[in-house]
């Protein structure tokens, strides 16, 4: 169950009310897509940092209404909440948010070569928030003392000390998972 900690709910009352007001993931996706525009510079090919390193993916920034993007990542019916409920539901949510901007933005504004379309339709394509410094520091284990829990997600709270070895170093993903990002307006599509 996706719920906010008591401290976060009381200190961010208006934001929590906005986040709790969304009725469905489809409503969130529609709001993001309706308000979205593609930042056409930079659209780039990003190299993989792990094998095979010669593989690439298309990457660009999407700008959308702050409330819609905040709901996408932080609301009880948002992207991360779908994954928290059930991985398969999260995968369906990932596909929907990837396909929606692709349909509206990429095809209408940018002429993409076939390999770029293949990148966007792969099982690894995603839309993700541009992380603020606080969230990045928590994931990298740079946070000082106890993690300030904002999302009271039981499984994540139980894994706050769990470390994951990645190609970019050790990460504490649950420490980032229990935080909200500042209400963003930009996210990545790749």
C-alpha cells in the first residue's frame, strides 16, 4: 500500500492532498502527455556503461506540468506505486507511459530512424524523473544518519540497509524509494 509518512503528510499537506486526488494511473499519464513537450536539444544516443557497451539507446527530456509529473512519480496511483503493488502492474505502467509520449511527441516532432524506434519499443525503454540532489545522495549512500522516510512503503522501509552492487558502485535503492523528489517538471524518456 502506498502511503505517506505522518511527518511528510503534515509538513507537505497541500502537496499530499494533490497527490492523493488522482483517481487512476491513466489520468496521470493523460495529464503528463497533454501538457508534455519534447526538449529537442539534446536528443542523443546514450551508450551503455555495461556490456554490451556498443549498444545505444535514444534519450531525450520531456517537460510537462509539475503536478502531473509529481503525480507520475509520487502519487498513490503513479508509476512507482504501480511497481510497489506488483511488478507486472509496474511493467504495464512503464509500457503505457513510454508508449504515450512516443506516440504524441516522438512521432509528431522528430523524424527517427528505425533503430531509434527499436530502442523506444524495447523492453528496457523507460520514462524516469530527473533526480534531485537529495534523492541521488540517498541512493548513493551519501545521506547522513537515518533516512527521512516520506513514502511509508513497508517493503522499502525493511530494506533501507540493503546494498546493491551496480556497474556505477554500491547503491541503496530503498533509501531513494522512500523519498519523494521535489515536484519536477522534467523527466527522461529512453
